[in-house]
C-alpha cells in the first residue's frame, strides 16, 4: 500500500494551529453531554441549566438579539425585497431606510460579491468618519481593512486585584517565554470592553499597554466591538486609538493601532 500523502506531519502548520484554536469545541461537546443528562436523568447534577459562554456569545447569557440589525442585514443581502410592497409591513421603516443607505455605498448596490482587498470604499469612509467623530482625532479610510476571523494567540493573565487589568510584568513574562520558544510574536490583541462581562480597562492601564507595545515593537490590535456593552456605571469606554493619540503617537510610530469589527458605525 502506498504511504498516505496527507499526514499530521505534512499538514501546513497554520492548519494545525487553527485546529488547536478550535479545541474549545471539546468544552461545548462536554456541555452538550451534560445537557442531555440533565434532560434524560433529572437530578443527576447539582444544577438544572447549562449556560453556553465558551464562544462569548451575549445571547447565550440572555441578551435578546436586536431585530433592527437582522432586518437591515436581510434587506442588504436580498435587496429585491426593497422593491416589494409587502416589505413595508414586514420590516420597520428605519431598517428599510438604513438598508437603502448602506446599499448606496456599494457601486453594484448588492452585497456578497468580491470587493477591494481592504473592503468596500464607501463602508470604510463611513467607519473612518465614525471613528473621527468618536475620538476627536482624524482617521484615514485608507488605513482601514475590513476583515474577520481570529488566530491562536499567546495568552496573557488578567489580574482581578487590579480590576481585571493587565500587569506589565506578567505580559513581559509571557512575551519573553514565547520568544524563547522561537515564536515570532508580532502583535498584542486586547479585547476592551470584555465580552460578555462588559468590563472596561482603566485609562492608566491602557497607557501602560500602549507604551509596552511601543517598547516591544508590537502591533496593538484593539477589538472594541462591544464598546456599547458596559454595565459599570462609573466606567467609560475610551478607544486605544484615542489613548495613543493623546500620548502624541501617530501613524509614523513604530507600532500601529488597528481597530476592527466596527459594525456599530454603520447603524
């Protein structure tokens, strides 16, 4: 028998890394098994409900989906609905108006086709205007890349005693440890606010992180899509771009600020 052409050893390392990243599926499978046991064998566990939060889905924590967003997406994905009379009774007038406005940003007035590698220019213009309005510092649409997905990271520790902030000494230890193993660490990903807790980093900690990235020549990736999901009355969201600009950094510095998943700007 001829040797197998495709083995674990011959797989692209990036494919293996992706499989490792999806390893938390085992947690979901175990949770499903427990869920089945709860339903078929009442009293088999000291609880009667499973809350699936392994993928940080707010809706699994009880947050209701926003109908407006779903209506707009449906109309954008199937724009022919906008030409039908019954649409006015099925969709809200706000959703219809917003869908028309978004579709006007596409030269072909439809979604789903190939676009510029950075994303549709009209969408990037709207996002840039939203970021400029939010931070008070100019944002260039040419610096924006619309994308999705994630990659397996080098983890870092959040310190509860510091309000779930980051200790720079711990961050440095993780970075040095990864580099000592031959890992070429190129960036630091910070999710702020956190999901689903809504925790927000304090400004002092954000400044420490910005300075750390500058010193270590790291790209700072700020995932700030949940900036409206804040549940602490005395905490206010501040973007990392605003923090960096207030520290007198700009596009010419050694590190970059990448803000992504800004779908809120379109609404």
